[in-house]
């Protein structure tokens, strides 16, 4: 992969390399190897239905496409677990699957061997499937279809998960929550996770299913928060206020150690209560942006736990994100080899 570096990024790297070395980045990555990580979140199957564009229908105001093939990817918490297991040997993943053996078999086949899964099942729903109609030649996405029941998980499943968390939470150094707003993170589970995690890293996502209803502020606190610009604006209830004014509001309300906002092509911006840390993107030529935010969070959260300089946290996230946008959806995770190879090119 060739990184696309502009003059502003070159200047940032020059300054970053005065205070940090590739050896230090590599050493910080190795420190995450033995962390005990508990990952909690919704399972999603991403499905790309590849098509060729035929044209506009003569009788209806719709586009017509010719179906070619379908490719399925393990997304959501499964993709994040696979990212984490590339550099950490102790990853336990708790999630809920829906009814239906076909989706369960697929999920289990995609999970990498180092991940220790803790599966629960809800019989009132299928495992979430996010289908996209994609023009194969250019990976252009026309529209999407969800197979989903996003109501809260049934009370009996919630009870079982709560009992499991009673033993899992104190046994892990770092708890990472991927909240896609698809029913797993009920108020009771949120309260248990918040009150009993040694260090909580939190990513609460807004999507077309939960727009306006799945805000990071439904958690009363978290040690590390990573949100996109629109997600943080929704949580703060401010559309036009400069993002630098909003981040401290969320940081204070959530009693955080570090809040990071991803800004798409403008990189990321972190705040630790005293200073802001802007980190640029290291690859501006995207093949597919789906999953890049998850990769950012997976690779940055352990570094936030380790207490490294926030600029290094952002560096880890943006290197991983820069690799992820060259991967179709969640076809494969960002590996430790790919991360180190790409990071090394930035230190030349």
C-alpha cells in the first residue's frame, strides 16, 4: 500500500519524529500483547451484493442493476475482535447472535483463533445483516437493506449476560464496548459495565437505524471515548459549534481521561483535559471506508489504556484506519505486520 501524504502531513510527521521513534511505537505495540481485553458489542454481517449498472427504468423512477455475486463479511464486534487479536493474545468477546444456524456458522468460521467468544442467543431476531447494493467496478454503493430487530434483548437474555459479566468484568484489564445501538446494550447492562470496568473504552455509533437515539452520553462515564464528528455533535446537541468547543463538554460530562473525535479526511482530534492533539490521516486514497472507524478504535483503545501520549494514540488509530480503507469492507483485519510495515514507511 502506498501512503498518500500531503505537505501538512509531512510537517506533522517531522515534528512527531522529533519526539518519537519507530522503535518506541513498536515497543508500545508489544506492551499490548499481554493485556486482558474484554470486548462487548453487537454482531453484524455485512453483505455486498455486487451488480453492474444497467440504467434507469423506462416505466419507473428507479435505477436498474444486473446482479453479479454476493460477498459476506464478519462486521461489527467480530471485525473489532479480529483486529485486536492481531496484536493481543487475550481477547474475550461477548456478543448476541440471532436465530438461524446459517448466520451463526458463518460468524464462527470468520472469527480468528485467538478470540475467545462468549455467545448468547436471542430467538426473537436474526443476527443483524447489513446488505448493500454495490456497483462492483467502482465499489459504489447504491442503497442498503437491513435484516434486523433492534428492540432491546429479551429480559432472560439480559439476565444471563449480566451474570456472565459479574465474573468477566473484574477479570479483565481493559473493557471495550462497541455499541451499534442494535439492542444489546440495555440500561442494566450499561450500568453494570460502567460500574465494574477497571478501564472502559467506548465507541457508540450512530447509523440509519438509531439516528438520534444512540448517544455516547447514555453512559455516565468512560475512560476513553472515540466518536466521529457527527456522533459527538449529536451527543452535544450542537450542529454548528466548532468541534474544539464541544469535545471538552463531553470530556467533562463523561469524566474521561481521553476523548478522540475522528474527522474523516481531516484526521483525528484528541483531548485529555489540558491539551488538544491533532493527528492527520496517512492515506487519502480510499478503496472502501466501511470498517475504518472500527479499525481506528480497535488499535487506539489499548494505547489509551497504556497511558501513552495522546498523539501516539491518534497515530495508532490513523495508521490502522489508513490500512483499513484499502481493504474491501471487513474482508480481513489490520494485521500487526501490515501496521508495522506501514508505520515504518512514515518514519523514513
